[in-house]
C-alpha cells in the first residue's frame, strides 16, 4: 500500500461507525457561516447567480412547503457556487400585515383583555415590533437548521428602513404616472380581519347554501327574483331583466315595492341579465355585488350599504343589529310568513369566497379604496414571458400565467390595518391631497391616510429592493436581474405576477430570467397536507429524528415539474437509509485505502474504466436535468449511480484487486478515491451535511481549511461504451450463476468446480479470475464431471459440478414445502378468478393484483418442480 493510501486509512478512524446527524449538522453549519462560505461579493469578476428567498411570514414557523422551497433554492445556489459563480442566496422575512396583526390582537385580547383601539395606533404598532423582535429569530434558526446557505449579512425585512424607502419611491412614481387612484368600488371584505382583500387573497370553495326565490310587488306588477344572500335584499335598488325578454317588457320602467322597507325600486333592462337563468329577473344590490355595481353605474342607481365592517345589519327595520347570517334566517322567516317565498332549494351548492387567512366568508362591499391601474403593468409582465425574457418551468404553467395576467382587474392595494407600510397620501383641511415621497415633508396641518398597503405591494419589489433599489448599488448592478425564482404554483398570482409587473416597470427589465413553479406537498394517499386533516408532517421533527439531509433528500427526490410532491415518514426513513449507505460506503472506501492524492492511472483496469464511464454519464445527466429543474430525475440518477453502480457493484468488483495488492491495487485505490470525491460533490447541494463530513475525511481538506461548499463541481469526462458493455456482460454472468447456484440449493459460502467457456468471444477472457472469485467457482480438476450446464449468453456457458455440495434430503424437503405452499396459493387465486360474482364487483386493481399472485405462484411451482427433477437426476 502506498503512503497516500496508508494516510487515508488513518483518516477513517475519525468517522464513527454510523452516521449521527445531531453530532454533525449544527457544528458544520456554524463553521460554514463563521468561515463566510455563503457570502457573495458585489465586486468580484465571477459571473453572478442570485436567487432571493420567498420571504416566509415572520409570524410563523417553517412548514414542509417552506422546506421544499428552501431545499430546491439552496441546491441550485450551492451548485452554481461550486461551478465558480458569485452565488447569492438572499434571505429575508415578510411582515405579513394581516396575519401578524391578527396574532398580536389575539394576544392582547387573551392576556390583557384589551383591543388595539384601547392602546391606540402608535402603541399598538410598537407592540407588534416587540413581537417581531421576539419571534423573528425562531424562523431564522429553523432556516439554519435545514441548512439554508444564505448570506446572513444581507438579510432583509419587508418593513425595514431600506424597503420602506423603496415602497415610498415606487408608490410616488406610480401615483405621479397616474397609475394609482382612489375610488369607490366593490371590494372583497373580511369581517373577521376587518380589511379589504385582493382577488388573489380569496379562496373559493363549493359550499352548501340555499337558493331562495321571492316575489317583489303585487299582482300583475309583481316579479320573482332569486338569491343565495337573502340579507342583501335590504339594499336592493332595482330589479333587472334582459331587454329582449318579452315576459317583463310591460314592467320595464315601472317600480315594485321592496318588502320590509317601504321603498319602491325600478325595473330596468340590462343586457347583463341571463334570461335563461332562474326566473330571468335579478335583484340589483349595487353596494354589495360587483355585477350589480356595474348595473347600478349604467342606470344611475343608488348604492345603499346595509351592513357594517363586521357584517352586522345597519339598515333600518326589524333586522337591524343582526349578524348577516342571523339576518338571512330571520328575513327568510319573515318572507315565508308574508307568503312571498315562491321556492327554496337547499342544499344549494355554489362557489363562495373565503379569506385565505381566517377562512371567514368574504363579503363583497362598496368601499373607498386605493387601486393600482393594472393594464399597462400586466402587459409588461405578459410580454416578458411571451418574448422569452423570462422562461417558466414547467412550460405548461405558461398557460396558467397568461390566463391570470391577461385578465387582471385593477389591484386594490389599501388595507384597513395598522401594521404595514402606511399609504403616503396626506389630506389637507379643505380636502387637498398630496403624495409624499421619500425625503419629502407633508404640508403643515395635513393628516396621513390611515390605511396601510397590501403586504404583496412591498413583496412585489423584493427582487430589487433587497439589493438596494432605488439607490444604484453595486449589489443591484451585480445581481439584478436575478437568475431564477423558485416558488410554489399556488403563489403565482399573489407574488410572481406582481414581481414581474413591478420589476419590468421600475427596472426596465425582468426581475428573474427563469421561474420554476413546484407543486404542493401531499401525503402518501395523495391528500393535500394540512393541520386540520391531521396528515401534516413537521419538517423540524423530521430533522430531529432523521437529520436535515434526510428531509432535503426526501423532498428533492420527488420534486417533479408540473406534479405535486409526496412526503411521508416512510420516505424520510428511506432518505435516512441512503445517507447511512453513503456513510458506510465511504468508510469502506477509506478502510480500503482510497485516496484522492495523485493523478488517475494512465491505463486503468476494465472495472475502473467502467466506473469512470458511469461517473461521466451521471455528471452529464445530472447537469442536464438540474438545468431543467428536474430535481427528482437528477436525484434518481445519483441514487442509482451511488447505490447500484458504486456500492452494489464497484466496491465488490474491486475487493479481489485490493486483496492482491501491488500497483493494480494502488491504481484502483486512486480511482475509488476519485469516484467518491466526485459523488460527494454531486450530492452536496441536496445533502450538504453528510457530504461535507465525508469529503473532508476523504480528502483531509479540513486540515487545509477547505470545504465542499466551494469545491469545484464535477466535469463530465468521456464515456467509455466498450467498458460499459463488457462489465454489463460480466454482471449478467455473475447474476445468472448466483441465481443458478441458489436454485440448486448451493450455499453462498460453498465453492463449486466449474468450467467456463466462451469468455474470449465475449471479451471477458481477462476477467476469469475475478468472475471465479465473485461466484465461488473453482477450477475443474481431474475427473471433473459436471452435473449441470448453464448457458449465460450466446457466447458464454458455465458447466458446474454440484455433487456433494448440497444436502439432497434437506433440499428436497425444502423444495417440497415450497411447492406445497405455491400450489395452495395457485388454487386459491384460480378459484377467485373463476368466480364471476367476485370479478363483477371487485375493483380492477384488486383483480389485477390477484392475477399477479397467480402468475407468481405458477412460476414458483415451475421453478420448484424443475429443481426437484434436477435433484432426482
């Protein structure tokens, strides 16, 4: 053994016999941060590669979706860092206006019995900042725990001073460009969160309600309308029919009496009405329905608000003071008593909007709010993808992107909250209005608008505000546009489109060159994970039990473009087992004297040429797949190269060579070292902790201050098709002989005399000694009398003498027992498949499973019968 090999075996003693993540991960992460491994330089001459983190809400903790997203981003950034780029993974958190305010308000109510109004705005906001300071470290520590390789010196918060400056700047610019305006419009209102919501913040579900048809007016002048929101009838200001509907032509222009109110409302003709739906007449409530608001504007109708911000009825009458749902029931009873209900359908399944934060039923409501004109911005965002400036992965997501961006309505950006970016509009004593930009002062005596901006307004600036915009910083010049955005498909409307709009508007170019949209995470049954369903998995618990690498590998190995992810504890265990296999394989390599010192041999053996060729193909495949964000396929390629090629075959094939020693063994030790060196580099972006620990032991790099985080990414060499063909033939021969021996009942430890023919024709003449060692075949001696002959291929055959190697009586007993069990299985499955009643009722999957069991039993019977016949011979 060479000195280098001896030195390597000494390093092996530093590795424990089994991998214990808890003893490695925190220590390694602290070392990376202390050594500045994740820092990016604004002034380097390296090509930039930047991904900004989708900022998690400062309110909560990382869930499995965060872990998936962070793993994929971190893997891409680590890889590009190893490829020599100035790689920046930029961290930060979001102030999460509604969510954070809700949390603090609940704390005030639960612990002190007060509301934010009792504190006042300034004191309440101060309390929220205190809450943020307390809980901010919780989420950042979790990011560290899963291995996020971020540049912590650049961490941002959507309400920090720099980002507040950026928000004021773009608001002022949009306002002065005539793209921000204030108007009364129907908005989505959450009576629980007490604020407006954008369309993207409303989740629709099919709810069971009731459809009530009721009669307005009397006799020939009466008309029937239907609604699922009965309480809104108190705010009706018209009934609308289609202009061509002859049934109601005599009523157009007349009025009907609105029950309970004493008001008479007109019947108007409007083409929006569908004469085929229901009675063909619709009630019009302009202050509580977007379609009705449009009808009201066309016909000059009054808009009457009939409930307050909490959904309580304020209209005069017997229903005043009732909650909207209480009023719905009370009005139905009153109409029923008055004989005005014509029909009731329940349950009536229809789409209902819910607040995506608290699940409260959203109330369409007329309100004066601030809006962004979207048409120009949406065109910029749409054209950027159509022109190829930004490429979306998977490509089929482009259709969904265009469906949204091409049909956007103006964006309601004001929120009736206290926590957030205060709208920089100030009002004078006589109704004057001024937009105050950064560094400007409002005139004396003016008061600021009480509302804050939608959280997504500041998040839309994230790719460039975090780099210093509006200042022309070195970071902005170096890293904008960012290389890629990796985020969930469910956030494409909230965030992706808005960043595309603001980036192209403010910067004149797209915020990222590529967008990869991954799916949701589901359990092994295909159900969406959620706390309410009880099928969620806490990623931090997975880390504590199996390690961060296992969590990351599980998530990356199922991340397929266009598909949802599957996660389960069983998959975490499989990922942990792979990390353990990697640990044990590397320990074995070190014990075998593997070394990375010196050049690769000039004339490697067939087996060494084969593994180097397989390595080259793996590097090529992984690079191509990761470039297309095919994480699952890349991980699958690495898994099979590591487990099948390296652990199962290569290490076994090298054992005889290493045992013999000499120059061939030294050459193989160098190849083993190279293969493990490259394999650990390839796996590092996804499983960084275990690979760092192993790589430093393999290379001795820790003594030189090295780290796998900045080691060079593998470069693919030339593939050697001939060596792969020959080793594939060798593997086939070994597998067939082992299968034959097993079928004959020969113990694995027993040697059998055998004659090999045709090896030269197959190109394996130089591998006979290796083959005999692998399958325990002795050279045939005098009097060699084969009892069986195995045709491995058209070229190679093996004649074996198994006499005296097995206990015939014991083997016959074993085979007869197996035959009996297989026959019983065959009889049972045949009976089931012959039962027409069973076949007609059982699911096809069940029937197919029984067919498979029957085929397996038939094969087992044939195999056992043949083996018994050979024993008799």
